[in-house]
């Protein structure tokens, strides 16, 4: 006898720790939204530089901005 499976509601598993994704780059301050990361000078606003330990990298054009060591 064939079993009829009920469509189970798939709940997204709650991730522990910091949320990932572009929304992590924004921070709401009052009525405005502050972008925490720098944007790419080549690609313009909207294309963020990925923050690495010692550099910022654009994932679109490959622009790299090294952070000055203190
Ligand atoms: Zn870029």
C-alpha cells in the first residue's frame, strides 16, 4: 500500500552564531542604514569589499585594498 506523505512544512534550520550574507554588512541606526564595509571604487556603491584579516577584496572585479600595518 502506497503511503501518502503529508507535505511537511520545511522550517529553515536556525543557524547558530553570526548571520552570514549581505545583510550582515548593514546596520540599522535610527531611521538610516549604515553600511559597515567599504564599497569597491571600481564597481561603485553596492559592491562591497570583503573584509579579510589584512585586506579588503572586491568579489566582482578582484580589486584588493591592503590595510596598512601599524
Ligand atoms: Zn569591484
